[in-house]
């Protein structure tokens, strides 16, 4: 058997390992344009802010390929010939034949639509090459975390529209590092970039088109609270402000011009307006993709429209609990899908079904934990909200349908999502959960307990 996997992210790598555990003789080839080694994309910001080295962010030893007898092909795939069972490669390389193919090609940044976006100083923060670019703009290429494992991670034949291409560096044109910066787009990646700019001594402009920051994850109360914390750190938060263009001088940007005509000084601008399935390269291939967004359509067994081709991770449109089909774009769902895809490829009768949603992150110095449904707008959904203003500053939002708790959105304290998820699965009531909330606390022993005032406890029934 010849198994070929496109992508050495979490979905592709976990699939390869699962295949090897059962198929010791199979030929397993992994094609990756971005990097030689699997790394944790979620940890990119910690490299940039100097908290982790490149090596720290690689979940496996660098001898993984040798130990597992994986064939590494560092190249850009240009398409899949489903009839001839082969993957076409850029750069005149020989096509790679397969019996079964897994596509795990991840996400690419949503491109910036404004004039000047192609000039030096404008970029994204999704790929390893984005990291290298931003390291050069902010730190002159010398990462506080040590040298990058594959220099520029640049392939000479990488196409100009590839998310893994190398970008021009404004700091090199200008002859000095960036002193001012802007982050455009208010989501998780946006706030991570804000943090890396703060760590580099820049107080960035943070432009958000919506009425509040990160609307897919937090509500207006939580966002107002977060914006206040960001301003305390020196971030210039601009809500409901849109970009008109980048102001450019001698090939490098100098400012972001807003539609209301203000020029916000920016030697570097990072555009974080979302990600899209990274599937443009499949345009000529006979593999069904969604019309909107381009995610690869898969069945519950993660098989695509072609019986020998499977897809997993950020690029795959899987079925959600409410029947909707779209990608999940999370680290742990990518890992789970990779493992399920491997079993499906080997012929097991297996279905991918995600359990309860959860995620956690650290937004500057603010802990964030979410579990279950917090933003799905069912008619009978309501929220219980508590803002804590003492030595610890936090917000606690517990979302219910009727009397049953269905979700948690927590900022400022650490919570054990496993306990929260168990309570959701056990269909606990709000008053039951409030009585035991401390059991899910994950703060260190020195952090004072969350106190729930009596009048807040009395609000534990659904408002009329
Ligand atoms: C900055 C940042 C922070 C994040 N933080 C979190 C978080 O806190 N929690 C969370 O759950 N998720 C987070 N995510 C999302 C998470 O990282 C992704 O969901 C996950 O990494 C996707 O894994 P994947 O294996 O599907 O794809 P990827 O990791 O994107 O891997 C794609 C692979 O495909 C290869 N590839 C693509 N196209 C081609 C081609 N044409 N030819 C050859 N190779 C190709 C690339 O080389 C790469 O190896 C974050 C993402 C980013 C960018």
C-alpha cells in the first residue's frame, strides 16, 4: 500500500503515526510545503515573544520521520489526478503516486482587500513563513528564541499566491526595525499579534470593524472588559473602524488610513481578518469542495467525493451538531480527525463525531476558557453573568437553555474544561453548578476563590 499525506500539521502527522502503528510495511509519504518538521501552530506567538524556542514548539523528536520510516517530500502540491492516482508537484518534481491519499492542507490567511496590501510591511500571522517575516520586522530576524530550524523555510519555486511564500521586509528597506504597528481584525490571532508587538516594545493600533472585539467568541460585556484590559497595556483599541488603504512610501508602508480619513502610523501591519481553507491549489482537481470558502466536502468517515481520497483538519467541511457543514479549525479537532481519517483509510468502519466544544487560551495576561455552546442563538438560550472586581479581575458567563447549563465562557481565571464539559454532558442545572463551581477552578492555591454574591445566586433561575 502507498499512503500519501499532504500536510505535516497536526491532522496529517497524527494520521501518519496512526497509519504506521497498524501498517508496518506500508509506504507512507508526507508532502509539506511549509516546513520539514511538525510544529504547534498555536505556539507561534510564544516564539515571537521569546518565551519558547522553535524546538520547544515541535511536539515530536526531529528523528520522527526516520524512526517511523516516513518519506519526506518538501514541495508544493499543485493538484490531485484522481484518475491516475497521483499528486502533481510544483518545480518540475516527479508526481507522487498513491493508493490512498489524505489531504490535510490546513488554512491560509484571508487576504487583505485594501490597496497597498502587497507592499513591504504588510503580512499575516498563520504560517511559519509569516513568523519569519514578523521576526524580521520586529527583531531584525534574530529571534529571541534562537535560530529558525529551516532558515527562511523558503522554497525557491513556491508560487506568489502561496501562503508559505516569503514576504518583503519593510525593516530591511527602511534600515531600521519597526517602531509603530497595527493589527487589523479582532479575533484570537489578532490579540496574539498585539501581544507580540507589546513584547517588542510597540503599542499597536488594534482595528476592529465590528462593534466589539472577537464577536464569535465573547459577548459585548466580555469584550468591553477585555478592551479595558488591553488599553491598560497601552494598546490603542479602535472599535467599528475600517481600513481604506495602506499609506506607502518607497515600497514600504508608513501608516494605515481609515475610512474616516485618519492615518494611524504603522511601520508594520498584520492583517488578521480570519482564515480560509487552504484549497486553492485543488481548483483543477476532481474533488468536491464547498462553493463558499472552498472547504473539502467529506462524509462522516472523512472520505471525499473520491473513494480513495480523504480529508481532515482545517481544510475539511465536517458536519456540525446542528447539521451545518463547515471546517472546525481547532487544534484538538484536527488531531482527532487525523486519527479517525487514518482508521477510515485502513478500512475501519469509523465515524468522526466531535464531542463538546472547548478551547482555552491566554489573551495577554488574561486566562480564557470556553466550553459548550455559548453563541448559537437558540431562542431559549440565556446567560448568567458575573464580573469580579477585587484582587482578581474576571468575568464568568454560564449559558443555559431553560434550566440546563449548555456552555461556559470565562475570562481572567483558569478553569478545568474537563469538569465544565462533564457538567454540560450531565445536563446539570445552573444552581447545581454554582454550588460546585470551585471544583472546576484551576488557579494556583494562592489565588483567592471566586465569591458569588447572594443576589447573584438568586438570579440562577431563567428570567421570565
Ligand atoms: C496563530 C494561531 C493561533 C492558534 N491558536 C489556537 C488555539 O489556541 N486553540 C486551537 O484549538 N487552535 C488554534 N489555532 C488553530 C490551529 O492551529 C489549527 O486549527 C490547526 O493547526 C490546523 O491543523 P491542520 O493539520 O489542519 O493544518 P495545518 O497545521 O495548517 O497544516 C497544513 C499543512 O499542509 C501543508 N500544505 C498546505 N498546502 C500545501 C500544498 N499545496 N502543498 C504541500 N503542502 C501543503 C503545509 O505545509 C502544512 O504542513 C491557531 C492558529 C493560529 C494560526
